[in-house]
């Protein structure tokens, strides 16, 4: 009996061992297949992202051409011009066909959709304008104070911000050896970096629609600024009067500062070329590319000097930044 039970036990152990080996091979095979699938997915996503970036480069080129043509037509910039109209989401083939004057008959292009908009950065108060060389620029500080008050923000944060900027401008290490004063101090490059100078994240988020950071001091474009920015940028201008000024410029944009002063009415409003303008040199271009399940949004800082339009900086941003771009956007013709 013992001799018969031993072969049966050995056969059972062999079957069990074979099952374990099969399970192990199946698990290893499944892991290898999953790893291969994961690598293919990562490579595909990276390929789509790089492809989208190349296409978005075309969006930046489109914006440059639009701004260059706008410069040929006149010296003023206002919200009634073509560059100020957002581009509603459209198929890439339709976008390309509109650029070439042909009909959208392409069927071999992927289901890719593109959208974009151009924003006037001089419609906002500029952090860099707070400094005039190594000292604070008092009129701009007053403008930021009025903005802070209108938004009901902690005044101590603005005081700390201006103090930190002034200290940074006066720091000896900021001036290169042998450089003649005044020099440009090292400033934050983005609004998020203002938390380094004492602003809370909540304050940065609150001021983001009304404030920008550029590489030099810039005046506020009275043709494109919001009522709140106009209220802050023009001394003694009430918010209600700023809203009335926006309504008036919609019918007839300002060609000169004298036109704006005339619409403001009697009074010394202190309009000057250092703080106010009717044209713009700095723009922000936002482009979105939607390809299958991927959404890529790119932001470009564009500087225009006459007919020379160049991109100073490009960066990928969160798609949430593009929210609302389609509101009031115009489709392709």
C-alpha cells in the first residue's frame, strides 16, 4: 500500500509543481506585456505632445503675422482690431485651409483641434514699473495702492512687496562690475514668484487678471485696460467714470492721449507718456492643441517694435489657463 501511495504522491507533487510553473510563466508574461504596453503608451503620448508643440509653433507664427499686419495699419491698438478676437476651436485642417484660401477637403489629417487668443499685456499694471532705476516710482506705487484698495487686499503685503523690490534694486550684487547706474535689477519672471517677495498665494491669484511682469517699465494702454486698471492707473478717476470711459472707447478708440483726456472731461488727470499710452509693444499668445485625449496649452511672450515681432519666451501651461477662451470667440471664416 505504501509503495502504491508514493507514486501517486509524486505524481500529485509533479502536477502541483507544473501548475506553479505555468502560473509563474503566465505572471511573468503578463508583466512583460503590461510593461511593453506601458512603454508604447508613454512613447505615443510623448510623440503626440511633441507633435502638438510643433503645431502650436504655427499658432505663434500666426499671431506674429497678425500683429505685424496690425502695425502696418496704424499706430494705435484697441479691442476692435482682429488680433483681439479669440480664435474659436476649429479642426486643424480647417485652420490650414483658411490660411491657404482652399476648402477643407482633407481627410488624411488626424482629428486635431486648435484654438488661440492674443492678450495685450500692457492692459495691466506692470510690476517692473514700480522701479525707476534703483528707486521706487511713486506714481506707479500710487496706482498699485489704488488697485489694492479696490480689490480689498491686505495693504501690508503691498508695502512688503515694494520694500523687497527696492532692496533688490539697491543690492550691490545686482549690478555687474563696472556697470553704470541705473541698472535693471533681477526681478521675478512670473506672478507666482511674487510669493518670494511677500505676497500670499491668494493675493497673487486675485491680482493676476490686472497685473503682469515684463522686462522693462511700460505704460498702460488706455484702449485695452479694464475699468479696474483704468481706475488704478489714472489718478482721481472713479470706478464708475472708468466704466463710462470703457463704453466711450468702444464706440471710438483713443488715437492719442489727448483724445482720452477730452473724453475724461474737465480736470487735470495727469495723463503722460511714461504711465499711459494708446498702443502696445508686449502681447501674450495662448494656443491650445487638442489631439485625441491630449490637450496641450502653450503661452508665448511676444514683443513688437514696429514691424519687428519676436517671441521672447515660450512655455507649457496648465490647460485650465485656457478656460473661457471660447466665450466670444469667432470661428474660422
